[in-house]
C-alpha cells in the first residue's frame, strides 16, 4: 500500500510539473508567434504559428466604407485631477460620476494593448498639443480617457475644431465618461447642455447606477472574445453596438459622424474595457462592419492552416492568439 501511495504522489507531482511548465512556456517565456495570409478573388488562405501552446481566432470581416487608421494618439489630460471632483459634483443628480482614470497609466496600458496586436504607431498628446494635432489632418485615431477636453478644441459647439475634425474624417474612441459633457476653459470646468444630441442625435446614454450587461449584442462578441460587461456611459439606439448590453445600452458602439467615426466604450481603466478597446481598434471594426466568418482552434509548437470564403466583398482578416489574456494580433487586408 505504501508503494502504491508513493507512486500516486509521484504521478501527481509529475503532472503538476507538466502543467506548470506548460503555463510558463505559454505565458512566462518568450515565444515566437506569427501569421500570414494570401488572398485570391473569392477567399483567403491563412497560416498561424506558435513556438508555444496557444488558442487562436481568425476573424473575417466585411470591410465598410470607413477605413480605420494605422496611427493613434492617446490624449493625456494634465488637468484631470484638478477638475475631477467638480465633474463628480455636477453629475451627482444622476447618481453617477466619471470613472477615475489615471491618465498616464491608462495610456501605457492602451499603448501596450495595441502594440502586441500589431498597432505600433501610438503616441500620447497633452492638452497643449491637441489643437495642432487636430489641425494636422485626419489620418490618425484619437483615444480619449478623460471626462473633458480643453476649450482650444471643444466648447460644446458644432463649429468647434474637435467636432469638425471628426466630421471631416477623424476617428475618436471615448472611454470612461459621457462624451462631450464637459470642457476645461482656463481655470474652470464648464458643462455643455445638449452634448448628447450634438454627437448622438436622439440616442440614449447610460447615466445612472452602473449595471451588469449580460446579453450578447451580436456574433462579434464571441468572434473577438469581447469581455466588458459594464453598461455605464454606454449608448443605446444609435450606430453599431458590440460586446454586451443591458436594456439596449451597449458596452461598445461605433457610429458614423459625417465622414468620420465615433467609438464609445462603457467602463473605465479596468482590464476588460481596455482589452475590448484594443480588439475593436486592431481588428479594424467600423460602424458598418459585417462578420463574414470566424474560426477558432489551438496551435502547439507548429503551424496551422485554414481558408475562408469572402466572395467578392472587400474584406479584412484579423488573427489573434491568447486565452483570457491575449498576446498577439495582426490585421490583413484583401487589397
């Protein structure tokens, strides 16, 4: 009996060592990962490689008229802490407040999330540099995690530079607060009446106690493994919703705004909203994207191959690897 007991213990320890070694090989060690894609008139053939053990997804997306840029700037609000309590006091009647987001830490996380998904042209921009940036063109996206913009670009008017920049073709991704509600003018925080209508028309913005969104919006939720289940500051009744919803309020929404695009994400600087933000940007999703097909599987120290039909449609293939935590992504275009 002693021999059998010892053998069971030895086997158990050995199995545990294999599991730990596998986890280290997958997450703790440097692992070579890569992918490739070739298009013909009606399909795309792809290959996915890993020197470790990885789950993968290959997502084929029907591209819309708007093309997501390859460069991004993250706005770091240097007045964030100065006016945060004031913003909370002004929203007290709704019983909610903007998520408290450490601007620089969130920017670092967003930059890292985009980098390992293949988006490496990412920089930060401060309040003083925002106007010159928006005046320079439209070939970049802007990520905002603050509750307010400086009055140099936005003061609640349709004629403001920020509004006109989006309409002319810019893309803004807003996270953690109600978009456009506040702006900073010198040493004052100002509130905009009708900001919701300015950007979203008659749509609704979730501005009451945060609720858990538990209903999947569409098939992109599974295809891209979107995770955020917060609803606060999500949109309802406008654009293309993604992720999860509560009472119609979506955790992520992309909508057309003139020739440009607005993306609104519920939640703050927790892992899930930032991860969903990275997925939406890196995959090239827009307000009129269509899910054509997606495949999932695993690759273990080797290469897997696959093929998907796209017909005559302009398409994008987004390949990513990882489970709960992703560590690789790349986007391919048909043309």
